[in-house]
């Protein structure tokens, strides 16, 4: 059975979507069958993998969630052979309202992807920057949650709410949910505060912090505008080596 990893942080701009795209692509390049699910209505993972949901609005996660299409019909092939995607669309904003009265509303995503779960080694879910019902669905469907952290003190302050939400999910609908780990993103070694925050993270969370640090990298920030993961946009960049190393750490932890 494939492992489902949710990439979550309710704070925006911490490299969550960048991590979802590039971790998924790196795992695929390392010969794993991977599915990335864009569970964010902003659909940045979708566009970052060179697909516009405007081209086919009837084959997105929204339609899967409301049950109007089968999950198999939403699968999109990316440029990497062993990487597929379920795209998002702005319509996903409405799904939380439509799910309010649904039975087992926290488990809808888990139920929808169950028929395809065994087809993949890893399923990566990019969550929206909120702690709403869609994110709870992602955490309920997941085996573990990876938390990208920008090395700023304000970013640390927001971790408490996310960890509280994770505990609520663990105590309720998904007691087997674990924390895959914290990954530091957008790191600049020339900045003292970045080093201080990383030291605090390591001191507080210890082995739960990935050794791989994602460095601030211009090529990494350029890649999404070209609809490519960094490994296809610039194979020689630091961003490529960082995310390949992160993928190898994930594999070492789980295999």
C-alpha cells in the first residue's frame, strides 16, 4: 500500500507547494510511482506541473470530492513518466460548504482515493494555507504530514496551531497519523536569524527535523512559471540537489 504524505502549514509563503511539486518529482525520478494531489484552490501545484484546469474544468479534485466523477478520471500524466497528478481548481473553495452536512465529511478524500492508493508508492497532497475542512480531509487521508518551515521567528509561532490541529485529527478520525518531519525551506546561510531558527527547530524537535535544508535559490523560484519541477528546469541547480536529498531521506525513513 502506498504511503500518503500531506504537505501542510497554515502559514502561506513557506515553500509548501514548491516542496509538494519537487518532492513528488524527485521521488518519481528515483523510480517510485508517485501521485501528487493539489488540494489547494489556488491550484499552484497544478500550474507548476504545466496544467491549466481551465482546459478541463470537469476533471479536477473538486469533481472527485463531490462525487461527480470517478477518481480515475481525474488523473493527469505529467512530463515525468512515473508522476501523475490530480489537479485543483478555484471551484474547490466551494467544496467545504458543500461538505458541511455530509456524513463522515472529514473522510471524503480518504474514501475517494482508496481505489487508487495501491497503484502508487507515494501520494503527496499539497494542502491549502488554512486549517479548514479540506486540510482536515487531507490529514485524515494521510499516513503522515510533512511541515515546511521558513526560518523566520513568525513562522515558528504559527506551528502551535498546526500541531494542535494534527492532535485533534489524531485523537479523532486518524489516530495513526504521524509527523513525517519538519523541512526548512528558503534558507539563507548568510542570515543570522535563519541559523538561529534552524538551531531552535533542531533543539526542540530533534530527529523530527530533516537533515536536508532547502536553500533559497533563484532557479527554484523560476521553475513554476515554466510549468516544471526544478529537476526538469535546471538539473544542475542547488534546488535539484536539495530536493533529491530530501526525497532520499524520505525513502530511507520509510523503506
